[in-house]
């Protein structure tokens, strides 16, 4: 199968790309679409055969459920219930963060195929703010299931060329929306009734940060790591977001001593020698996430891109500097920890 990349940087090209994507989705096929977080591999969420193609193309185990993307808030009723006790909190979160990078776990409606939710009673839902994704979702007028457009366990794609590297030859279309705004997958949360404040569990950290969320309830970070089989956060496997090259996350500069004859690359947070990690003699290649001051949102935009580039070098090990663990640093450190666990 050939995998064309359709550009969208002029109105006629945009219209053509959106039309093609909608046509394929209506025919029960999969297409890669840009979102504000990472590129998604989209299919009609209410068509089980189409959803099955997502799992096949990604080589994703069926115990790992998908996120359902709505065209607008009116579609929420179709796919999910909001329990009365958490209605107020959920409404406030939706009001503030939709469309945007926040995914909510809610009790699912029967029309959502079990394949989408991996048999779980809940469905993960969000509304993407990406203008191209929105156009496609609106024209299709059906909920869209879309995991990140990479092979299972690999690095999420934040550009059309990264999608091509992951899924080229396996899918009939990639719509090119340029680089993704946030560069990290959406924050996934669950809201549970509690007094005096409802409980917000962060199932996957992302662009909507713990600092943001604590204004809406009592925060709880899900720390349990799942190694196999179905669970409440099946995507949170220990080994995930993994480059092929072994990766080591340091906690202090003295954790690293180069071994004779081995080749290393450094993923540097801000490229500052005074941080103590950047000894140029030790590394074949250094890539900096946020040159200069080290701004976490900027580091996030470059995060998967840098990881993917360093993975191409064929060095023996990628060494990662630690980042501040607040804001978007929470999600990046989480991903680095998962990436540094080698698959069994
Ligand atoms: O930003 C994003 O969320 C991107 C874009 C494309 O929207 N999508 C994305 O999908 O990251 P994916 O499939 O790579 O990750 C979704 C994660 C899964 O790993 C799964 O663990 C979790 O969402 N998930 C989905 N449904 C769930 C459910 N009912 N309960 C618990 N976790 C669920
Ligand atoms: Mg993913």
C-alpha cells in the first residue's frame, strides 16, 4: 500500500485533504490526522471493523483501549454518561479544557464497541482543538477513535514524516498539519466522588498539569505500573515510548561514566555546561530540548522529535538528563522512566 502525505498549507489543499480523510473514514478505513498533542491514527469509533484496523496497523494488543474524539460537546451524550455526583466537577473541567489536551474517563454508553474500550465499563473521551482534526470530525459527524499514530510501544509521532516512519506502507493517508502544538499526549484523568472535594486521578500526565488540575479537586497520581494484561490504565505499561536504542535516565551527573569503546548520545534538557551533564568528549551527539533557559513547554514540543532523532544514530546508549518534575516536566519524566525500562 502506498501512503500519500497530503499537505494542507493552502485552502484548496486543505479542502482536498479533509475530503479524502472523510471519504476513507466513511469507507471504514484508517487515516493519520494531526491533533494539538500528537498525530492520531483515526477510524470511525462506532464501526468495529474500522476500529479493528487500528489495532492491526499498530500491532496493538486488544487489551489496550482507545481514546474517542468528539466533534463537539453535543456528541458526549452519545458515547458516555456523567455520574450525577461528579457532574459539576466534570462540567467545570470541560468548560476550561475542551477542546484541548484533556481526556476524561467516563462510564460508556452501549453504542461504543467493546473493542474501543477493551471491554472496560469506561470510555476515554476528548475533543481535539486542532483545526484540521475538527474539520474532519465535524464533516464525518461521528466520534473518532484515535490512538497515537505509532507502532505499539514506540515513540509517538509529532510530524507527518514521523508518522510515515512508523506506519508508512500500512495506511492509505497521512494528513500533514505540520508540527504538533504540545508535542505530548493528552492528560488522562478520572474523577471520583469524594467529600469535601471530588478526587481527580491522573492516569497519564500530559499538557494539562497537576498544578492546573488541583484547582478542580483533590489530586491523586496513579503510580501503579502495569506489566501485563488488562487493567484500569492498560496503556501505562512499564515499557513504553521506547526508542530501539537503550535509554538511561540519570538523576545526577555522577551517575554516568562512559565505558571504553561505547558510543553515547545525550538528550540534554537545556544544554547548560554548568548543569554538569554536558561533557562534549563523552557524546557522539548532543540534542538540546530547550536551549537557553530550559522552558518545559518548549522541551515538550521537541521531546519525541529529539528522542526519534537520537534513536536513528545507532549509538550504544541514549543518556537523558533529568528535568524539573513540575508542569509538563511531570509527563516527560514519566515517559523517560518508561522508556528506560527495556522490553522483556
Ligand atoms: O493526545 C492523545 O491522547 C493522543 C491523540 C491522538 O489524541 N492519543 C493517544 O492515544 O495518546 P493512545 O491510544 O496512544 O493512548 C491512550 C491511552 C491508552 O494507552 C489507554 O491506556 C488509555 O488511553 N485509555 C483509553 N481508554 C481507557 C479506559 N477506558 N480506561 C483507562 N485508560 C484508558
Ligand atoms: Mg500511544
